[in-house]
C-alpha cells in the first residue's frame, strides 16, 4: 500500500484525466464543419417552388378527405332515413 501522498497523486490523476479529455475534445472548432453540414442537410434553405408544391398536395389531400367525410355522412343519413321509414 501507498502512503497518503500516493493517494493524493492518484486522486489528482483520476480528476485531471477526464477534465483534460473534456477540454481537448469538446472544443467547438472540432465540430464546426460537421454541425454546419448537418444543419444544411436537416434544414435546407427555403425553396418557393417546393413549398408551393407541398402546399398544393396538402390542399388536395384535405379536399379529398372532406369529400370522403361528406360521402360517409350522406350514406349514414340515408341509412337513418331508410330505417325510420321501415318503422
């Protein structure tokens, strides 16, 4: 076993090694290029043509769904009228 001086040196190594590694490897300069590339990939610059196309597709889908719901409602109402007439 070691003396108290050895224990202090060991504890200093235990604390200083992770701190030094964090200081060396977490600098923004190391990740700047990757962060900029990822930002461009996930958040592309605005494209008016693409945005207009997406909006047209959304509108078309919304109209289709509304027509489908109206059709289902009219079928339901006609079934209710038929069942009321039978009674």
